[in-house]
């Protein structure tokens, strides 16, 4: 298992003064704006991956 992914900046103030939160996995605390937030994986999208087509697809006139 790989290490958890860490955010690079606070989603509220944009500062980089982050540390792991006490609430558990995925929780982070910002020292600049004094906010706590949590990151979590919601799941895969039903449509999956979409490949680009080289022929222009439906955009042809």
C-alpha cells in the first residue's frame, strides 16, 4: 500500500501551512486560516475513461 496523498495547499485560503489532523485518515488542518478539512475518495465515474478520436468525432460539418 502506498502512502496517503497530501494536499499541497489549503482549499480555503491557498496557504501551504498544513499538517495532518487529529480526526483520522484524510483530515488536515491549516495553520494559516485555522480551518480543518478532510480529503476522501468518492469512487469511480460510471462513464469511465473517454478516448480522444483523431477523426473529429461528432464535430464534423
